[in-house]
C-alpha cells in the first residue's frame, strides 16, 4: 500500500501489514494502531468513543470494519457501545 493513499477505507480489509509501519506488525489501515491492541481494547469493553479519543487516527468506520472482519474471520463476537 502506498503512503498517502486517499482511497476510501475498504470495509472488507481493514488490517494491513507493511514492513515500513511498526516493523510489519498488523495495523488498522491508515493508522499505526496495532490490530491486536484494538482487539484487546474491544474485548475489555472499551467504548468506541474512548478508543477514538485515545487513538485519533481511528474513526468509527474503521472500528466497525475491524469488528466486522473479526466477526466473519474468527467467528468472534465483540460488544460495541
């Protein structure tokens, strides 16, 4: 994925892995927020508003896309507030 890409956020693939971003750790596309961190925060019950206030590069659309992907891919269930 090229830097500075302004394409709309792809709802199906919200996680990217790029060796130039956090050494290749999977992150939420368009951010430096590790996917694992977002997963942990959601599993602990943090509301989206709090997550977004702490990680402003995230937005509700990206969080919802992540939840959707995790629900489909891992048959996981996240409670959203």
